[in-house]
C-alpha cells in the first residue's frame, strides 16, 4: 500500500510523508504518514490528528495506535496522519500561518456555491481529502476539546439532498452509529442540522469525509490542549482498536491496549453539542460545576462577580445534560458561553441539506 512516500507491503509498517504544497523557501510542506498493511485483505481505516496545531493528545493517539506489530494483528490497512497542520504545531496554536481561520473548515463541500478561488489551506485540505477518500472505508479524526474536559466522540448529522437520498443517509447514519458506539466513549451528536451547516462543520475533516464522500467518519475530543493527557490518550487508542474490531479488521487485541469504556456518559438520554449558557453580565467567573457533572435546566452553574468580589449575576443551565468543559480564563464578557455542554437531543440524526 502506497500513501505518499510510505510504501508498506503486506505484513509491513512503513513511515513516510505527504507533500501537499510548497513553501516560499523552496521546501515542501510535509505531513507525516504511517501505513500498517495487514497480511490479508480487509477494510482501510484512516486516522488523523493535529488539524489544530495545539491539540497534543490527538496527535499522540494517532501516533500510538500505529504499533510496530499492528500489521500482524489486522486484516486490511490502517493509515495514520498524526500532524495534519504542521504550521500550527510549530507555533503550538490552533490555526496555521496560511490564514487566521480554522483549517478544519476548509475541506471540500461539493454542494456549496462559493466562487472564491481556493487559497493554500483549502488546497492542502482538498488534496488530503482526495488521498483519504481514494482508499478509506472509515475515518477517525482525533482532537482535544479544552482544559480538564470530559472525553467524548462526535457523531455528525448525515445530510441528504444532492449527494444522497434520505434512505441512503439513514444507511450511512447506521454505519456511523456502529462505529461511534465501538469507541466506548460518550457519544454526542453534532449541532442541529441548520447550525451544523452555518458553522461549516460539513467542511471539517470528518464532516467532509462523511457528508461529501459518504464514508463513515467521526471526531474524538480527548481532554485538554497543549499537553498530552494520559487517561484521554489511553482512551483514544482503545477507541481506535474498538473501531478496528467493529470493522472486522482486528485479529488480536494487544495486551498493552486497554479495553474501551474508561469514560462513561453521566446521563442516559441522547445528547448533542451545545455552547452555553451565556452570561449577559461582564465580570469574573466562578464555576459551580465541573466537567462530567450532570445538570438540569434551571440549575445555577456559575456566578459572575466583580473584580472586588461582589456577586453580580448567576448563570443557569438552559438544558438537561452534562458538562463537557468550562470556559477557560477568569474574565467573561457579555455574551460569552460559560460552558461547553452535552445537551438533551431529540433531533433526527439525518436531515435535509437545505431545509426551509
């Protein structure tokens, strides 16, 4: 199996790189790639990390899945790109220095009507996307969410319209459901469909592979950024092996890899991503809840105090659910979200791309 300069014969693991653009200094921008090719035929699982340059645990998980003995444990192949955004990694920041916007919103969206010529980050993402969808049967994109955040996996809304019928979308959603459940991580569905498209999430790595190419793909969020969080790293590696097992690829579970399920959902009902509640009062935040805490609508989750310590306001939860993470930093401005939450979700998993 050949991906960039990495060439792995059956039963071999190979390392190399993908060259996706040239830098002004005359040196190509290279993405590291690792290929584990099983001795027997089977599905191909892609695993990516580091599309946000400061998300260290996602990089470590993508590296650590690729054990030297992996080719002897699988049928099919696993392809890993641990650092999708080397320009961000060099500076330990979320974005690349090709632009100030999110590099994880630049992957192809064939149903968009944009006439703006693609700039370099969009070209890099499109070339990587083309390489992925040429061979992938499934994809895991590893991220981190925030300081002390509760690990989880995000299931995209599956859209129908020009690309697929509603019944085809439902079949794809079923495939995706089986894979996210196999991770052993708490499962969140993405934002409601209209908000999902408004935020450009169909142009994220997993969103594009799923909704443009029709390949089941999802995102993990594994703890905080900038440093590797060990418990989240171990859970992310276990999640990847759980997916290999679900795909029928895994012939033998490694002793050094724990079983999936180290983190559980604190609630029994289905949930989706939600940013909030928000403060309408500027001041300093005093949180009353921590990541992993279940909350009910109307429960006070934070206080806003003055710089002199006087209580100015209280913030109440808007939904039943649980806390994924808390706003970083002490200062809060009006309109700031104080929490990232898993909120109760009664919405459909599949939705029309262009709903009225």
